[in-house]
C-alpha cells in the first residue's frame, strides 16, 4: 500500500534505497544471464523463514530449481528498451542574489556603505522586495555587523540598491516597486500620468474606481486607459524576472499517458514505474557452493541463512512492485473508461460526477486503495498533464433532475465570466440568474464559492475600461 501511494520520483528513490540495503536485489536487464541458469525464487520461500534458525531445514533446491521459469521473467512490461529515457538537464549559473551582488561593483561606495549595500541585498526576497522595516535593519547592522548607521543614511544606500537591475528590485512595497519601474521608462505624457496615479491615487487604482480617477485627474477615459496600459506592462515581482532566479525548478513527471489511436483510448504506464529487477547471480552462486559442500560449519550455515533472508526480501519487493503496476493500471483504466467522453474531447463540461467509491466499486477494491492511486499522480493527455484527483468531483442536480459534475458547473461559470462585458462585469446575483437560465439552479453563495475556487475576483475588480 505504501508503494502504491508513491509518485514516480519517490518510487525511484525507494527502489534505489532497497537495492542499496539488499545486496540480493539487482536492477537492470538479465540479458547477461544464460537461459539454462534460471534462478527460481518464485516458489514458496517462506516455509522455514520464521520457524527457527536451523539452516538444515532450508530446501536449497527450491532456490536453485531449473524446472520452471520464475514469474517475474514472464511479466511483460508496457515499454521497450528503445523507449526514450528523457533526462532533465541540469543548468549552471549564478543565483538571483549573486547577480545582485555582482552589480554592486558598478557603484561607488566607501567600505561601510558597501557592507550596508551587501546586507540590504541579503534582505531582498526572491520576489525582489525588502519586506523588513528599515528600523529593524538598522538594529541588525548594529548587533550583527557592528555598523552604527542612521535610518536616513540607510535610505541613501537603499536608493542606490534600487537602481540595480531588474527595475523595481529593492522596493519595500508594490507601490514603490511600480514607481521605480515607471521612473526608468521613456518619458511621455501617459508615463507621467501613470506615475501620478501610482504616487497619489494608488488606492483608487487598486480598487478600480476609474470614475473617481477621471474626475480627480481631469482626463478623459482614453487617456486613463493608456496610462493604465503603461502600469499593466510593469512587473509586480521583479525578482522573478531574472533568468538567474534562485527559485526551485519543479518538474512534473506523469505516471500515465493517455493517447487516442484509431478512435480508441490507449493507456500506458510510465516506464519508470516498471523497473527491471532481478536477483543477484552472486547470491545464487553462494547457495550452489553451500549445497555442494559436504561438511557445513556454523559460519557457512549462518551465511546460507542470511542469503535466504535476503532472497525472501528481494522476492517480496519484486512482487510488491508487480502488484503496484497492476493496481495502478487497473485503477486508471477504470477512471479513463468512466471519463471516456472527456478524454476524447478535452471538454471539462463532459466530465461526469465521480467519487472514489465509484471507481472502488468498479474495480472491486477498497476506497483507500483508489485514494492512494490517485494521490500525487499525474496523467499526460492530448490536452495537457493533470493531477488525477482533478477528475473526481461531487454531483449536483440540474433542472432536468440529472446529476452533473461540479467541475462542469465551474467551467460554465468560468466561460460566462470570460464572455461578460468588462465595462459592466456580472455580479454574483446576475451569474446565479444566468446559470439558472442555462439549467443549473444554484444559489448566489454557491456561485461566490465556485468563483473564489477558480481564483476569479469580484465584479468590481474585473472592471476594465
């Protein structure tokens, strides 16, 4: 069950740890082994594993039998050796903070100001902001660097730091960040107007009180629109604009791939979930040596018992991996079949209401097993790569009395907001009425909940000129 829950990268790490801890377990192809030297460890090896330490009870022939091909050699993987094994390249470079430090050499500082500047850069977060109060930094400089400086002097050094690239770096808040960027833009009427809006009417701008801005600035709607376009072009997180940002690179490796071939859906498991594991040939040789020895001393018996325990562990682990592959394929096949219409079209409105119990009943497994399979697993489809749990949703009744997925309702809500007149965005009450006209009678508070889950702001903040 623990193996089932692991995503692909975690499974690879688990296999690596198991191979390191169990010398009887090897990874890789067995092409180098002769067919007549098959190592049958798939028979019942547990008969005497816990019944005492008398090694004479071990039937060595069960471990060395050539009569049958072990089950693991008969398992067909759903990938070939020719499959591309893509590796994510590791790129070198300097971090965002190293990039900033390197720019300090272009400024003229005395020794103390340089130390202060380096300390300020150290307080810049990955978004490019200094979010600490200058008074606190003054105290830190005194206690940790033995540098005693007034807040006014710190402001002067900070002003130089804020001249570094990218524009806006070193700002203490969003307002200052946008102002710093506008100050570097090519001067024009609309740039100056944008600067005035940020400096003097920032609250009105963030709340989109455009009518108030037009009156107070004594401008027409077109000029306000062009000034806002200047602001929209700015980067609210200048730290993230650096190609050398120290942010972590997250790579999603899909556990499954769904493709459409000749009008049929095809499901495959990532080859990394189906490693080639086998039992070490050296351990087979150890048992053969023990079997051929006429007089067996205590040390040889202890060694044989150790070998048997490691073989039992290797056999169990390989079987657990095999069961994991089967469970993952069975479960995802059921999900694919259940949501067949969606996987053919990619239209979220085609998603059927589906809960864990639906799939558990379909495949005859426990709900907890389905939950573990869906947890932290991704599937690559012709429409993108998605978290499997996204395909599960509760149901609601439409006006026809049919069960529809809440995902379907959210999609229709999102489309309705996307098609609205941005000069007069639809309120939650109007959205509820619109959904009711389309056959989805849901309350206004439910509309508000779905809108928030879709990370869509209220109508006032969606207004555009």
